């Protein structure tokens, strides 16, 4: 058992920090305030990610044939930890390197890999994830968007909601149904967003520009080779993809950075001697450290090649708790810093915190999974 | 002990309820804050803000009115108007300043006067256009700050700062009670309608239990605010309990509203971000609890 | 709206306090430490309750024909608040005056009333409540104890568990089943505990002497007139009885008294200046005050003659929360007072607090009722 | 980062697990505290308490051992034996005193020596029969107090009080982790078997979610204790998180165990009342958090 970093890992972390110090502009905090789906941050990512790629820091964990260097999972995770703490200068592209790319590598055709992986590895691809629907949020298997085979094509009709980054995405990782109800009959399509029949509506939201949208599919025709994997067999692929999505983000690292800033602010106001404030700051820090260790355990399992386990749901629950403790700490003791643009990190952290337990598998779904898969409690009797 | 409104109080609250229902018919805009001049006009013309100084009504009726009006998703200054300004002879809109005269305060850019309740006295200053400016914020209130507080014509009011602070605590507790209550109602409605996994979300036991906890918290806050208005419970205790309720209740309500609650299209955020702002006024819950402990158990 | 007491109510409270000052012995706190079902406290109650009765303070809310004076519900409640705060010198007899007596008055035969009410009104009756069974706790309708009609008698077989005060009780308010499963077919029997075939086993527990027992019924023969109400029609009577049981106890008043003592102890140690301790004490006090108001609202409704409402479940939930906050306050800041007999109130308060959300309708059942009856959330789909 | 035990650590923990399984076969008596001399003998004779000073094992293995052994419903001194006494060259059983030398401490009446970790040094005194007396308590530990602490032959040890306190914090955090983990396991078992309202209690969503929260808390505490043993996380942070977890976890576990958990016949109380005692040692969670905050963000 060893909770320290190797020299190589420490050196890697330094390389990422050096690159960030070089490449992030002075107004980066204000820029990143708008959220990864904003036009400003998307434009920035298309400039920044190629530099990451050039430094070998975008997809080092991918195999050599796809532009990576076959680095171990820890390698990629350390990079992600530093970048997320910095406000995620990869913008929406973090999704590509965390799970969309790997899903295509594992389940896609050679043609799909040739088409989609090189732009990702070059830091030039913006994707969105067409999962949720008005009547299928956490209950993904209830999705209704239909794909109908017509000759060499599929014709897609339906709509998606809460879709992050859809406004500027080039491609959609889309779930649609060819079969009947439930988990059977669901397909994944890789759909260029400029296909006729797709319309996107930005939804005004609390959580940053360009972060949530409705996407409508009206007689959208895609060729049969847009299908990822076999028709109707997507459910296990979705599970695989989500298990990679959900531990990819080192939220606690951003929370730590923001908490450090909040404490500095309180110190500068002479308020950090208040024993209540100190206790709450220490409490938030403990939650961050617990989350960090529980996430590391999952990465450690992945690094050993173990299959995804419910430990990931334990970790996610701890991460959400830490996010909220830090956000609540700021709201309680520094409410006025949410009133100006002098502390853009407080605002962007809060937005990510409130979304953390709702987007990408609600906190309550995590609790179900911890109960049933980690504690092995009996599954609920269903009506 | 009598938990029913008297006839005068009932008549006032019935009239207030009509105003609430009238404005509830309006569709909220997708914005963090929405002030509706017609609501202010209705309330001012109806003379509702005289309740606190009216025989047979008084602070309990005024607090009940704040609770009822805070249920609206539209923003109007309630607490100072209903409990403080009439007692101090100040015009509406009256903005109550925070820790010091420089920090942002609710409604300051719209206010006719500013009040500072400080340890050594209560001070007021009339505001002219340009004396305060609007500040952007996360909070679902119009926030403002004074441009040059030291240049304003402050005058000391003939009022006890401690009594004013207690009235202000009642006002804040009542507004939190109204905000959380409206937010809870909207989420109960949502989870009763919304189906997930083949049944209404609100039939799931975990959802039910957490909403039940919210209901218990909100009921406690509501009655503490009313009893504090009557002087039967320390105001600091009522405000502390109210401020403490905000975090867990707002968390659960947003969880159950799901992504819909992250949009500006559903008004949930208006109530929760008002409550979240109020939770830190006068130093947040633990400050109230410390104060109440000092009163309950003097050395 | 009026949150103050009338002169009459204040005078009544003073009378109760005077009587307590006169009648409670100097070692009362140690004596009451053993719990209302203990031999010591039971013996004390048989001495104390007649004095209460004599002063008109035992059953003033009962009608004149049953020994009361038809006093309003507030009257009885104020007496109960003072007595519970004092450690309940009525012992197990609080059950008689809070709900068993009224249930017999409302649903019992004249013969049952003549037999059972006078000893209660005289302060000489000890009852126990035979409700829970090994497989029927919160789910009371699942009870299995059977009563079979044989000629002029019923023969009872089965067992009860967690039965408070059974060791010393004279009579059992017993639930048994004559019909099939579910809520139908349940009966209430008033059963003398010295009837042959009844055996009682005390269960060693965390919550005081004589507080929980198993009671076994082996071919217990009772005459048909031991049945309260109609055969198989007990469910609504049970509901009525429980709705009176559950707001009868002013737990928050005991919590307040104990919290006051804890603060005195901290003050004497010079620790009450600690801002964290002050904040937690104020927080516990706020919970007590919230519980007090919510209970008063229920008494107010009862005083107006309104039917029982879910407001009572809201109140109970708040009361449990206040109990636990006070108990946790003591355990955190005065752990060593749970190590000796110098602070018997801390121990007895803790025991009542941990039992509060488990006995007499678990806290979770209260939450179900608040959700479904107060918030009107849709009832759960049942498998 | 490597979350697996090394071979030496694994061998130790496998052996410890055999001891645990052997003693789990014993039926607990219906008592608040039960000490089993045979368990102490097994642990001492097996040399387990030398782990902390053994090459290749060290504090991480010692903490993991405490977590494993605290799962037993029987009471034996673990924390000081596994982490502190071997480092200080003190005999077993070594009782660590609380705030001052007069207050009750765990195992004091059984101890061969008492240790006081104080701001200006670490002090130890050998105890003869009669130097300490047993004290009745609610806690599921044998509690004792010194008869005349000032009359004992205290000697100053050559040890850094801060380092000793941190080791002691690791020991306490590990013991809390073990207690809560065992308590959780016993309740998971109970609710999986027990049927109410026609289905297993543990299939109810509210029960599942609250037990899931407990599991997340316990996992966090466990890994923080191990990482703190390795020196990778501040010990105060690990202990604060552990102490903070006790209240909500113990509450929920007792709720779901129901009346059975109020009896002495089920061992749940042994774990929860040990954890409840530990939650206030060294000043309770907020004290640890304050200390950790001071370390993380020096002025």
C-alpha cells in the first residue's frame, strides 16, 4: 500500500503545470467562467488542445496506432486532475479523451476509427452526447427517439434534452431506438451535427453558457455505417462508456483549488481566526481528501485491469458531497463574492457543483448502485 | 395558545392571497430575477405594508404576509417593507445594509432609502438616483451597492438597534419560510407528475422521506417565525433555524427537480437562490445560535 | 394568533410544579433513571398518582362521570409537559391517562368502563400495550397472534415483543387476530396479566429496566366480554388510540431540561465561552422550540375538536430530531458525564432519545405519513 | 498510488482475519462490554502488535489490523497496542489518558501503564493494582479512572508529543472505521433478512439510500485512516472525518435495526457505543478540522 507518487508521475504533473502556466492567458479565470460549452471556451480549446497534443499530453493513454503512447491510466488521470483543477481548458474535448474515443476504439468499425479518432487526437473535435430525453433522464432505458432502417440508411426522429455542448458540436454520440421498449433495441449512432433535420435550441440555464440544449431530430437521414456496434445491442456499450465517463473528472481537485482561494480571501479579511470558519474549512478539506482517495482507488483498479466496480459509485457520491461542501462554504462565509466578477471561480465552481449530482447520473442513481452493487442489498420489488 | 389568525388577520391574509393568486397567473421570464412593477403597485396601493403598525394586526400578521408573498416567483422587497420601515417611518423601498455600508445589499439600486442597523444606533439615508448602482449576482434578488456611502446624508433614527435587529430577523426568517415553502410546493407538484422507472418520481420512498424532512423543516421555520413575530420565541432562534434549513432543503429540492431545476425556465431557482442569499445575512445560522445561546443561558 | 398562556393555564402549571416540588424525593433523578417500567418507578407511581388524582391533576380532561372534570385538552397537556420534563413520575400510568382510558371510554362497553376506568382515575392501574410481534413491528397489520372463539370465550395463542412495562402490568391492551391476513380481522382484548398461560420474559436492553419484554400467550382463555368493540373491527380503533398516544408525550420539555443542565455543567467548567459549543447549544434549543410549537399546533387542533391530521406526524418527526440533537450535544461535549451516576438525567435522556424514533411508530413510518398525508405525494406502487 | 497490501502486509492481515473469524464464532453475552481473555492472548502471543515497528509492515499495516480487529464485538485494547505502545516501548495494556489525568479513560482499570500525551511532553506511569478503578458507563468499553494521578511515578518519555498525537489520531480513526464497518455489515444482514410490509426491509429505497450514504462515509474514513497512517494525509483530517461520521451512521444503523438494536442481545450497540465514545476523544470532529485547517492554511 503506497499513497505517494512515483518520480515519473511527479514529473508529468510538473510538465502539465508548466504548460498551463505558459498557455493559459491572464484572463483565463474569467474566460473559463462561461463554461466548457461556451463559444469562448470552445474556441480556446481548439487552440489549446493541439498544443496539449503536441506535448503528448492529450491522449497519452491511447495506443500508439491512434496517436497515443500507450501510457498507463494514471498518466491520463494525472493530466485530467491538473486540467480540471485549472478550469478545464480542454473545454468539451475532455469527453473525447475520457470516453468517447475509447468507446469508438473498442466498439467501432475501422472506418469509424479512421474518421473520428485522428481529429480527437489532434485536439480538433467537438462532440456532444445525445442521451437524455424529456421522459428519459436517469431512466435512460426509457428513451423514445426512433431510428428506422430504410435501405442503406437510418432515419432518425425524436428529441434529446439537456445535451451539453450541442450548440457547437461537430458530431453527436446519439442514442436511438430501433426495437421495442426497455434496454433492448437501443442503438448508438455517430451523427454529424450538420446533417439536415437537426435543430438545436439553447436552454437558458443557471450553469453557464452553452451547457444545456434541446436537440430535435426531424427525418434525419444517416448512412447505416453511422451505427456503432450491432443494431439494438448498445446497452452494454453504454454501460462501458458511462463507467469511463464517470470517474474521468477530478472534480475534487477543482474544489480544492477554489477552497484554497476562499480561505485566502477570508485570511485577507482577517476572518480566518474564527473557530467556526476554520472548522467548516477543515471539514470541507476532509471531504475533498476522502473523495480524492476514493477516486484514486478506482483509478488504481482500472490501472490493474480490473473490471468497473461499484467502488466508482462510492467515489462519485463522495465527490458530489465534497463539491457541495465547498460551494456551501463559500455561500455561507463569502456571499458577496457571488455578486461580482472579481471571483469568477466561485461562480463557475458553484455551477459545476449544483450540476454534479444531477447531470450524468443523478446522485440518487449512484446511491441505488452503491446499495445494490456495493452493499448487495436486495433489489427493490418492482410494481 | 391559539394557532388561528384572528378576524382582522384573516381578512388581511385573504386579501394578500388574492394578490398572490393574481400574479401567479403571470408566466415567469427565463431570468434569474424578475421584478414586476404591477405587484409593487398592488401591494403599496392596497396599504398592506401598514399592517405591522395597525391595531389588531401587528408583527404576526406582517410576518404571515411576508410568508405568503415570498411564495411568488417575482421579486419585491418584502421584509423591510412589512416589518421595519413602517415602524421607523421610512419610505418604501428601504434597503437594509449588511455587515458594513460598503457591501452589496438587496434592492439597494431600487431603494428610496438605506438603513444601517449598527451596534451604536440605527442610521438612515435618503437615496437619490446615482447614489447606488446595480451589481450582477447569482442571487435571485436585485443586488446593489452604494457608490459613496460616506457622502450620504445619514441621520440617526430614534430606535433601539437590538429591537430593530430582532424585527429584521423575523422578516428574514419569514421570507425564508415563504421561499422554501413555495419551492417545496413546486417540487411536490413536479415529482407527482414526472414518471421515471415506470412510476411517479414522488412515489419513490427515498424521495418521499427527503421531501417529508423538508416539510418538517419548513413547518418548523414557519411557526418559529410567527412565534418570534409575536415575541414568544427569540428572533435569533427563529432566524437560525430558518437559515440552517436552507442548505439541505435547497439541495434536495434541486435534486428532485433534476435538470429542469438547472434551467432558468422553471422558477425553482428564484426561490432557492433567494433563500440561499438570506441564509448568510446577519452572519448565518451559527451566529444566530450563538446569540440565542447567550440569551437563553447568560453567564 | 396567540402564543402566550392564559392566566388559568399559568396557574395550573404552577400547581403542578408545586406538587412536584413537594412530592418528588431528593433522590428522584437517580430513581427515575431506571425507567418508567422499573420496579422502583412503578412502585413510586402507585404512591404518586393517587396524590395527583387527589389534586385533580391526573385525569382532569376526563368527563365528570369517569372521575375527571371535563377540562380542555390544553389542561391535560400542560400537566403532561411538566411531568414528562420532571422524568415522568406517573411511570407507566401516563399511558392510561393519555390514551388507554379514552379509548375504553369511546369504544368500550359500560362493563369495561366500570371495571377499568376507576382504578386508572385513582392512579392505581398499570397497563401494557401488546402490539408489536417479531414479524410485525412498524407493519402492525402483519400481526399473527390468534384469538379463537370457543363458546363464551376466546382462546389466545401467540407472542408479543418489545412490550413496555409488561413485567409489572396488571392488564394488557392486546391486539390479536380472529380473521385472515391484513387489517381486517384484528381485535383488541383487555386481558388481565395474571390469566393462566401468559408468561413474560424481560429482554436485557439499552433503555432501562423493565422497558422491553417478550410476552407469550399459550392457550390463554379470556371471556368474550374482554373484547373491546366488535370482533375483527379493531383497525380504526387502533388508529384512534395511536393518534392520541403519539402526541401525548412532551419529549421536548425533558430535552430542554436536560440541555439546561448540560449548559450549566459546561459553564461550571468554564467551557461555555467556546463559540462552537455555544452554536451547538443554540442549535439544539432551536430544534426544541420548533418541536414545541409543532406539538402545540396539534394540541390546538385537538382543542378545537378537529380530527387527527398529518400535522401530528410532522410534530413527531421534529420531536425526534430535537431529542437526538440534545443527546448528541451531551455525548460530544460531556462524554464523561455518561460514565458515572452523577448525571443520571443524561443517561435516562439518552435512552429515551434513542428509543424515541424506534418505539411507537418508527421515525421512518412518520416520514411516510408526512409524505403521503401531509404533502399528498402519490402512494408508492406496491409489488 | 497503490491500494493493494504488499505481501508482508497481506500475510499479516490474513493471519489477523483468522483470529477474527475464530472469535466471531463465539456468541456474545447480553452485556454492554465483553472482554475475552483468549482474544488478548491470541493477539499477544501471535506478535501482531509488533507490526508497527516491523520492517515492511509499519503504521499502515498496524492501522489495517486495527480496522480488522475492531470488527469483533468483543472488547480489547487495539489502538494504543497497535500504533503507540510499541513505538514508545510501553507494555500492553497501555491506557491513553484524555484531556487531563483525572478524567475517565478506556481500559484504565485493566492497564499496565497510563500515558498522558500533553502539550509539553509525553508522560507514562506504570500502574499497580488499585491505582485505577473501574467506572460504570454507557460506552461499550471498560472505563476506568486513576485513584490518585498525582501520586503515580510519572516519567517523561523521549517522544515528540505532536507525532504521538498523530499516531493516536490514526489509531482512533482506524478503530472508528472498523466499528462502523462491522455495525454496517450487521445491519445490511438484518435488513436483507427482515421482511416488513411484504418485502425485505433492505429493498426499500429510503433504507438503501441511507445505508449507501453510510457505506460511502465508512469507505472514506477507512482510506483516510490508512493514508494518514502512511503520512500521506494529515491525521487530524482522518480523525475528524471519522468522528464526524459516527453520529449519522450510528443513528441510521440503529433506526434500521429497530427494537432489536435496543436490546443487549444483538451486538450492534457494542460497535456503535464504542464509536460514540471515540467520536469525542481529543475534542471531537470540529477540533480536528480546526487543527487541520491551521496546518493546511497557515497564517
